C-alpha cells in the first residue's frame, strides 16, 4: 500500500449496502417523483474546480493544474482520518470497466448521512469480482467537512473530497485516477462518448462505424451520443459510453461505466432516447424541480441550470451488453462557437491533435456558473487530466499516425454568422445528427478551406450547406478580421504548452500559398 493511502477506521462501517438499503438510508432527503424515482436537492450544485488539487509528490503537473504540497495534503488527510474514527461510514465497492485488460476495483468511503451519493454511484459502475480484495482506487468523502477542498494523489490512487455534497465529485474522482493510470500504461483516457453506427454501404452490405465524441458538458455530447440518427430497419446505433473511454494505441476503446450521468436542462419527449430512461423509477435526480404532486419540471431551473440525473445504461434504447468499442473509425471534436467555425470540418492528424489541445467550447453551469455561456478552452475538453497536457496531444498524434484509417472531424453545435444585430444561424440537433450519419456513410464532398487548411463540405445529403457556410454572413474584411482574431487566440493557447510537437502548433496556421483544393473525400 502506498504510504499516502491510509487504512480507514470508523465507529461503524456499513459494508456494501444494496441500492435499496442506500435509498432507505437517504429517505429523509428524498423527494419522490410521480414515476417513483428519487430526487434530491444539494447544497453545492456544481463541481468545485477552483478547490481541486493534485498532490505535489514528485509528480510533474500540467500547466492548467493546481498543486497542493504533500505536507499540507498529508496534514488534512490525518485530520480527516482522526475525525472519521468517531463517525458512521458507508463503504461501497464497485468495478470500473469489464475488459480483462481494463478492470479497476474502486472503493468509496463516505459519512452515513450522505447515503444519496453512494446510491447514485452504485448505479454508475459494476459489481466487483471480490469486494474484499485490495482496491485499485479509493475516494474518501466527507461532505460536512468545514473547508471545501478536493485533492488527488494519483500515484497512490486516492482522493479526498471534503466540504461538498455534489455527486459529480465522487464520480469524477475515480475517473480522474483511472485516466492517469491508463496513461502510464501507454493508453489515453478521453472525456468522450462512444457509439457504433450501423449503416448500409454502397453495395448494400452492413458496416459498423465506431465513433468517439469529445465535448464539454453542455455542448451536446450526450445528446449526440444517445441519438438514433434516424437509422431504421437493418441500420441503427449501438450506444457504448457517455462520459469517459480509455483508448488503446490499437484504436480499441475500453468502456468505464454502467450508468449515464445526464444533464437534464431542457429534457423533453423530443429527446426520446434520454427521456425514456429519465422517467424510469430507477432514475435518480439532483437539483431538478419537482412540484408538490411529484411532477418533474426539467424546464424549471429554480435550483440550478445544472440539474442532473443518473440513469441506468440498460434502460437507454440502443444499448446492448457491450461497453467497449472494438474499433474507432471516426473521432468527433464537438465545439460550440457562433461565428466563423463551420458546422463540420475534416482534420488531418496534426490538425486533430491541435483541436484536441484547443478543446474549444463554452462554459456551462456544471463548471463555473458565473461564466456560463462564455467561450472557454480545456485541453481534450477534459478538466480531469493529470500531468503535462502536451503529453496527451503528442500521444494522440502518435496514435492517429499509427492508425491512418481513423478519420477526425470538428463539429460545431453552436451557430454560424453571429454579428451585431444578428444572432447567427443555429446549427440544429438534426443538422449535427445528419452530418454524423453521412460521415458514417462517407457521402460528404469536401474542399480545402483557404484560411484554416482543413476540409469543409461542399455537399452533405439532406442539408443546405450554403445556409451553414459562415463566410456568407460577413464582408470579406470582417471575415478576415474574425479569422485573424481567432488564430491569435489559438496561437496564444497552444503556446502555453512548449513541449507540444511543432507540427501540432503549425496545424492552425494558414495554408501554404501553393496548397491546392482537396478533391472529394481526400485529406
């Protein structure tokens, strides 16, 4: 056992209660919905990113990560363990992943009064093979601690979560440690959903196209991961994961979870796949509005715009008994911009690594509610990285160059053409899902963009490409000014990571003067 990971002693430890027992323990806080599901209201309603630290114990941190001195972390940990000796705790053991090469035993300790948190986590992961084996990963959670602070020692595989009762901290604490662990083994952990689109090829045969979709919370990652793309008959989708996958250098993607942690804002019956699981009695909610008759109001943000739900993966139409993706064929980097970023662009490997590093999106209420709606950048759209960020981009480029059949795309789920007095043209969910279907078919015709050197569409079956072309909404001078401003922002961001491979940095620069337009479907 690593010296930073101490045995947990308590007045009483409730060892692995069932989901039913956990719900009964949390009964005093429950608001029961008309569907018989449980809903809770928390004190803290979003992740505490500014209070999250990595223990500085001979571990090289990334540019965007906060360190905490080993001595300070150790002193807090000692005080926590002293406090727990006089408390009743819940111990819950679960398993992350199902593959023989990726299968982690995770153990949570939490004070008894917060049984609703392990209740949700119980539904996120799998039953372990042997609960009493030494766990790979441990989180110690004390929501009532007087100071809000979260600190992770990734080498020891332990996290302390203190002073917050937001379930997302529990879930992400294990995923953060797991992503660090697989990186040491030559893989990469991605904040991404995964799915398979089964489509007919030009000869009438059925082909399976594996997708992984990157995106920060609120950009449409879950919506697109769960969508059926209008595929019927022999065609269809198989949903694998919604939040985190671990990619092997071969292109195989290990799944992690058995549940989905969904954002409920605006959820309605038009989102059939998600809605069906959300109205199950097995769903568990946080910070959604439930009226005095038990009716759920997903459109009411009285508590927060960051309402959340844990739904069982097995209750989501389009899932099966597999969580792994045998092969990734398409990588989608979802962004949400509003002016000169096209609805879709095809990227070469160097560009893909650059846009992975840029991680462009908008801030949502899940991260920093005070900045919700503002542009932001997070490497890999993954706020849970541990270690130098450039390592991730460099390794991704290596993987893509080793697997040239993997195609990469930038997908904008925001709008195009925004300017003074004009909100821009919204890129709809239908647009995005149709684009993904056509990427699976291979039916999009492309041409080289003269400013960014990636490929942009000239024809997408079923979509008016001209309407979604941002160039038509600006004068030539205005468009050039906006492109120049965005390029400077991107240069400044990538400059933060000096060990990034130079070809990744160059990938956002203008095309060379002699570059020629790409033919249909070519890189």
